[in-house]
C-alpha cells in the first residue's frame, strides 16, 4: 500500500504545476503557511482542511493520515492497514 506523508508527496502532487503563491491565494493563506503545510511543520485546520480534502477528492481521514489507495489495492488491504 502506498503511504505518503501529508507534508510532502500529497500536497506537492496536488500543487503539481501551480506556484506556491497560487495555492496560498486559493486557500486564503500566506505562502509561508502553504510551505509549512507542504513541509509538515503545520497542518490545515477546520474549514481549510475540509476544503482541501474536497478539492483533492479525498476524505479528511485520507488527507490527514496520508493514505493513498492505488487502483490495484483492495479495500480489504486498506481496512487491515
């Protein structure tokens, strides 16, 4: 099962070809705050966490735990993780 930390892979992959400034503006935060989220020194809270999960198409639990399920994995593997 692929596990990624929220801090690095998940947010960097989500940001993809967008700049840190674009992401900060999108979520109404400073560039420093986005960098802290991306580096794992801070985490989004409350409404921003909900919106980020929604925008990424994942549950808040998946986002917070950094659990990414690939297509070749079964739900049983995820449940037993």
